C-alpha cells in the first residue's frame, strides 16, 4: 500500500514534527507512506495537479464525514482496494484553504472533523487515523 500526505505550509513546531515522525515510524512497517511539504503555492499546485485525480483526497471540512474510526478504516481500505495498489494521496491545504477553488469539483474530499484544524494538526490527526485503521484491520 502506498500513501502520501501532501501539504502546504511553513515548518511545524517540534512537538508536531515529533508526533508526525512517531506515526510515520509506526506505519512504515505496514505500508509505504511518505510526506511532501510544499513551501510555495506554485510548487503545491504542480505536485497535486500532476497526480491521477482518482488518487487525490482533499482534507476539507465539507468533505465526506466519518462517524467512527471503524468507518474511516472501512473507507480507507476500500479506497486502497479500488486504487489497485496505486498511491493514495491525502492533500492538506494551507491557512487560506486550497489555492485552486476548482479542485473541490475535480477531487474527492474527506473531513476529519467539523472543527477547523491547522494543517499541522490535520497531519497528526490524519496519521493517527491511518494508524488506527491499520490496528482495526489487524483485529
């Protein structure tokens, strides 16, 4: 399974970086997971727009919601199966949202919470839910 987190924004505080690294370490024994942090909007646009649209999932408060971690896990593994072992890309926008408004019509969206999260916190919450999905899948 290949999963990639694509995000725009400045560097994170050390405690966020430590949390992200902790989850990446836990997940790497189960999947090929990578992160890509774009510092500039143009770089972010180029990275996302070159990917297969069916592999892109925007993190957006108006996206598909999940009632539980089990529901997220079921969705996550169904996306993996549908992707036929292609990469799944989770895209986290910056403080102003996504730089290309047309993306909301082009790509699928999911929501981690009705609350607004910083992109740094969204990284940690998403990684935790992916890790929890792996644990749920293992039983």
